[in-house]
């Protein structure tokens, strides 16, 4: 048997944000079993907590979508940190992933973990070479900034819109989007410190994601690189509004020009379900 919880990540109250199932004591599970469990849970991601392999770390975590394993993902790790924080008094955690060790700082209220921040891997980026096809699949005529792809484990393509109102009206051709393998499409809009995002990824088994933490950091970097915000400005990115799961994420990038030194993503979370898997 394996105990698990479902955490609503990037949520201030239950049944909002983006849920992730977190399974504890998963050292005895094979990769095939973890994939089957993730398919059974049918959430955008499911994580499996295993004993740490490196000194100075608290856990080794593997991340699965219903169709494949991911080396890194934002909201699943944030939710996992909140789940682990509920089992310890520590205010800091270091979690091993396939992309390296991710440090977390936990925020508590009355002893309960209510939010956490993570230092994400600094992504690499490049121009996206199928921009015209992608814009056609999205039903758009252009992007406010260059369409670029950021890689920090997942591959995130960023497309800018003129307004939040225009963003809310985006109605992509999901069959056409399925022709873009191994990537997520993020459409964003906003100004100053307030932004909105929508993420579509048939390739990752997600029609539309409620909160994409691994995209929040790249969005902050993208805006800073192209001069819409200064490096060092913390922004709030709200996602999931159009699917009834409003999810507040905060992102902060440091650097200069195309040289990024660090990226931090943070947000609230809440444990909503506890259960036992009889496997």
C-alpha cells in the first residue's frame, strides 16, 4: 500500500489551482507502475517521492503525466514540497529531480505550510522555427514579442497577445496543436507586474493547464529580455481563469540582457485529498 495526497498547487483554497497527486514511499515502484498510476489518477501530473540519493537532499522525486515522465515541472514540485512540508518542521527542502536539485523555502501560518518558493533551473532559449504554423493553429495573426521556445525540462513556446480580453478569446485547434511534439504552447498577456497565461499541450496530454509553474519562470525571463519589465521585478501570473481554476503564480528573474543568473517561482498551495493506493 502507498499513501498519497492531492495538493491543489498555486491555490489559496481547495478546488482551485492545479491539482497534483503525491505518492509517498515509492521506492518499490517500477517506472511502468508509476506510469500506470499516473494514468489512473488522470491529473496533468503525478509525483512519486523516493528516498534521497544525494547527501544534503530531502527526497528524490519522479514526475509523470498520463502519457510520459518529465525531468522537471513546476506545479507538481511545488505541490510535492507542500506535501512534504506537512510531514516535517523544516522551513527549507532540497528535492532531487532529473534536472538537478531544486531548493524550496516553505512559508507557514500557525504551523501549516501555506506557500512555497523554488529556485528553478535557468532555461535555454532559441527562436521557434514553426511560428506561422503555430499561429494558424491558435487562430492568431501575430505575437507581440518574438515567438521563442524555452527549455527547462519541458519545452515552452511563448506567444504574446495584445490584451487579456484577446487572450480569453483564444480558441485553438487542438488537433493541429497535436502536430507539435514535445512542447507546450503558452499564450500570455498583461502589463507591469500583472500577467495572465494560458497553456495548451496535447503533446503532454493536457488540453489546457490550470497552472504551469515551469512556464512562469520563462515568462518572467522573456518579458525582461525584451524590455517589458526590468530584471528583479516580481510579477504575478494568473492562469486557469478560462477553465474555472484560477491559479496565482509569482515569478522573479535576475540577470542582464540575455544573461540570466537566477529565476524563482512561488505560490500558495493546499492539501485537499488524502488516500491509500492498494498496489
